C-alpha cells in the first residue's frame, strides 16, 4: 500500500495537462481572442490566468483542497466589498 503524498509533494508532482472544452458565444470568443492578444497569451493561458486571479480574490487563504503555495504572501482582511 502506498503512503499518501504530503501537500508539498502533491504540489511538486508533475501531472499531465488535460484538454478540456467549454461553450461560448461567438462574441465571447472574440472577447477572449482580444484579451489573449492584448496580454500576448494563448486563449488557454488567458482563461487559466483569469480563473486564478478570480479564485485568489475570492479565497485569499485558499480552500480545503487548494492551498496557497509555500512562501506565498496571504493578506487577511483587505478592502471591504460591497454587498
């Protein structure tokens, strides 16, 4: 029986990339193309970057499954959000 990985080991273990699909309108694809070109990213990298920014904005301390990387600066508190 294998010993479970620690969180650090799990983060450092390379995992294969997985291809996923999504549904978007023609205008949403045009918007994605424009944002990707502006930043010089691929569409995939643009989506990933935006999801990561939004995730850490909503969950600055992470969740039960996703924790901040070792050494990451975690800000507790911060500006108040409008309801």
